[in-house]
C-alpha cells in the first residue's frame, strides 16, 4: 500500500459526500474509477480491495446529521439525568458549558449555565460523575436561508438537545478523569498568561499558542475573516513545527539529552501539546503527521508525505466520525493536500518571495469552493495580503509569542520588553491592514458553489497545476482562464436567471422583506428591522450580522438598488445603519414624515445613498418594477400610522405592504383608493389587533396574509382576532414565528410560496 494510501482516503471522502448529499452515486463513480485504473494496470488488487473496504465501511460508519422532529421522547417537566462530563468545561465571564453523556443511554447533552451574581464555587471537571436536573430542549435552529444553524452544529458534535440550568445547585458532581489534570493545566496556563502578560498580547499568546481565541477583539477577528487570514489563528503545522524545533534545540543543542532520547521526548510531548493547544483538527492533524513520521523513521518504514496525510485523515475519522463535518478539519486537509500536490512546482522556484506567493496562491485556491459554500464570499486580493501577513506571522508574531511565554517565568523584564516591542510592531501592522480593508476591500459575493461547479473547479485547477509543474505555461494559462471564467460565471449566475424571489425574513419582532427581481434587474429591501440593545438604547447589530447579511450574501447580493423604510421604529429600520457600512445602497425611500437620526443621516451621505421622500400617488420604478405609494396622505400623528404603504405586482400577484399602520390609516387608504385589491397582504403591525380590520380585509380580498412576528414574543402577536379575521376572509396565513422565513419564488406571472421551516 506504500504510495497508495490516498485512494482509501478518497474512498472515505466519496462516502462522506454520499452521506451528506444522500446519493450513493459518489461511491459508484469512485468504484468505477479505481476499477478502471486496475484494468489499466495502474493499481494493484490490494489497493482496490482496501479502497472499496474503507469506502463502504465509512458509508456505514459516518452518521447522517438528522434533526429530531420534536421533544416527544422527553417529558415536559424537569427530570434528573445521571452521567458524566465528557468534554472540557468551558467557562467565560457570562456562562459555563460542557458536554454531558447520559449513563442510561447513548445520548449526549450540551449543558449550559448562564452565570448569576449568587453563583458559588463549582466542582465541574472533565470525567466527573454527575446528576443533572433539567429539561432537555432543542437548541435554536436556523430560521432563514444562510443563517448559522446552532442545532446542526450540536448535531455535528454528537448532541441533539441542550439543557439550560438556571442554578448550579441542579448539578451534583463528584470525582474527575485523569485527563482533567491536562485540561486544568491548560486552564492554569491561560490564566497565567492573562496575569503576567499585557491584555493585548495575552489575547494573541493564548490564541496562537494555546488555541483559545475568546480574548481576541471581535473587530480584529472579523478583519481576519474578511481577508481569509483566520488560518493564522488556527494552530497548525507552522506552530507544531516551531514547538518541535524549539524543544529539539533546547534538549539537544544545550546537551540535555541525546538526539535519540530527544526524539522520544518529542514523541510523547506532542500529544500533550495537541491537547493543551485546544485539540482542534488542524493541530491534531499537524501533530499526528509529525508523530507518524518520527515513529516510521524509528521503525525504518518508508512513507511518502501523501501517505502520511492520508493515514492521519483515516485515523482521525476512525477515532471520531463526526470530525469530518468540522469546517476546520475540511479546510486543514484541503490546504495541506493542495500544498503536497504542488510540492514539485514549489521546488522549481529558488526565490523565497515567489515560493511564499505560490504557497499563498495554492492555499487560497484550494479552499475557494469550501469558503464560498460556508461564507459566501471570496476576496481575490487576499492572496496578496496573505503574501505579506503570513511571513510576518511566521517569522515574527508566532516566535514572539513562544518567546514571551518562555521568558515570563524566568526573565520578567525581558518578557515585558519583548511584550512592548511586539505591541508596537503589531499595532502598526494591524493599522496597515485596517487601512487596506477600508480602501481595497472588494469581495466577490458569490453566494454558493453548486456541486457540479465545485467538481469542475477542482478538475480545472488540478490540470492547471500539473501544466505549471511541467512548465507548459501556455496550457497552464489556458486552464487558468477557464478557471477564472468559471468563478466569474458563478458570480454572474443570478444575472442569467429568470427566477425571482420575495423573502420575508424572520428577524424576530420586526420586518425585513427582500425582493430579488429576475435577471438581477434589481434588489429591493422593504424595511430592515433590528433588536434594541437595552444597555445602550441603540439598535443592536445582531439581526443584521446573523440574519440579514448572511441571507444577502447567500444569494450573491453585494449591493442594494433601493430600500423602502416604512417608519422610524427600530424593528423596521434598525439594521439600515449596519447595512450601509457593508454594501452600496443606491436609494432609500421614506415618507415625508420620516425622521432620520444624525448617525444614520451621516452614514447614508458617506455611503453615497440618495434619500427620496415620497408623496401619495408617487409611482417609483426600480429595475423595471413599479411601486405605488398609497400612504401616508397626511400626518396621522404617530410613526406607526405614518408608515409608508406600498402596492406593487410581482410574479402575477398584487402585493400590499403596510408597515405598522392601524385601522385609521386602513380606512383612509380605502377611501383614497376605493377599488384597492391585493392577492398578498403583509399584515400590518405584526398581527396586532390595532390593525387588519375585518372590513379592510373584505375590501382588498387577500389570498395570502404574511405575518412577520417574533417567536414567543411578549406582545402576543399575532392576536387571535386578527387570525380569525384572516381565516374568515379566506386568506392563507404564513407566519414567520411558526415557519421561519416565508419566500415567494416566481417565474414570469407564476409563482409559489415556500417556508424555510417545514
């Protein structure tokens, strides 16, 4: 099997794709491919047998992530569960969390306690035997396209339910596992760094050496995410290589141990460091690869680097089949495989600058489809930014972090000097990166990469890299052009699609409707609600970052043609302030009576947005789509009654979008437009009984009523009498609090409603 271990690894990958896409064709195609290679006498029978065995076994071994339908297996009352803590206990300033394995079953729960002022000391340790009293509940699931799904995340960790504990008294634990000493050592190291290093530097030391990024400033984390630099915060081969090199230097060059004994120390130390560094897939991969090479060398086994990474891949999945769902696992192996396949091309370059550029190029290109699938964007200039930042981290930042950690206990003044020197240099680099971000951040918002497109992408990329290795530059350039054309076509895909969408996002107790016209003739938002941050009495960015922006990016939307804001309540306009920071907005339409806050007015000016105040009977056209303004015809004395009311026809249906108007404005609209009808009514004021009068419904005769309301909201919206009125009017009711996002998908004059939740 020497030199052929990548075939079983590819077989396992095919099985994983077969599981997540529910199609055995991946395994069938893989089987025919290796059998073809066998008949061409390019593979031996043992390779075929091993590959098929691994592939079929993996298909049965890797679990499918199926969401539980309900909580029928649990009682509605609090129960006591006996079991043990099966993960390190993570504790932040606000909460305590750990995984809990139930003794009487194979179930695992996520236990969460939000800290209170009256909390005392706790005895929560890895491996402790505990009794937990609480009610298992389903964690939050994504309620909108593109939204992060916490329920899926827990499923990928082997858990279906969580228990939120309101008091530590409901957890009774005794004992611990020997592994707890290692986790406690990690916790002590993190605390030691926080106490003995400046707060700014300790965040970087703990992130880059010990794998804990909880102290990192959110703005820096987001900056690194935008420029595809988050891999620098993930402990991987570079960090492990420095650890091994440093330890080897200390033991051998200082004549503490012989080379042979030093190697054995490293072999036993690396697994410990992998755990101390957080045990993420990237550090596990790097540590296991070094271990396998060192053990193979002592046993005189000859393995290629490709064999080693393939064996490590298989061992990690064998140990934990769920690890293959981990994004870090997928990205780490994808990049490493790309670098290994390109090693001959790298060897042809003798200039370090171009070698680093080539490595950056291959790394970014290898993960592009995965990055787009998970994050919806690609930043082409990140290749050049990585060219600068990666060597900076490799040659300066990470060595500084190790040096500070080593000097702190034995040479405090020298550690403090190194700390300050690092901060001066690092602040300059981060400031420069922020300047680049402000002036050159031009991401390609692709939305998604279809499976067939991803397969074609990797095929073209591998051919291009092979041509570069063979120095067939004209052929390589040709395939590079094909590859670029494929990426550009992915970006332009919406501009060739005759399908349009109207999506009422579930933003909780608020409104946000996204209209995407066919052929991307226009993208229109009607309201952009947000939650209120009651600590500062300002709109929170939570709804925008977790719901609105992910949806827009998932649809490949990077600019907005028009935003209609019904009125100035936070639940209808609060996210506009954050929207203008991220993407261009051509026009914002409001009523004559709308009042802008100073920050929003300044933000719109900085964005280059044209603000248009509308009047009744105005007809506004965006991308060929006409919107008629029906209200407010006069000042009704309140922001709700002064809501901007729109009437339009989309996908063969007439739509009436009503903001938060009450019955007074409804009557005024009927008086002004006596023959008004609507097939689709955006029910006013989230279904409050101050709106949606029975007479109003009788006149407009809606077929559908869309209610945007928060799940279990404190206002009791929608009210039962509104539901009854809609039922009596014969309107089908679509509610975001029950069904998540409500979407109308249309082509021409035909369309259908679908809901995100079943």
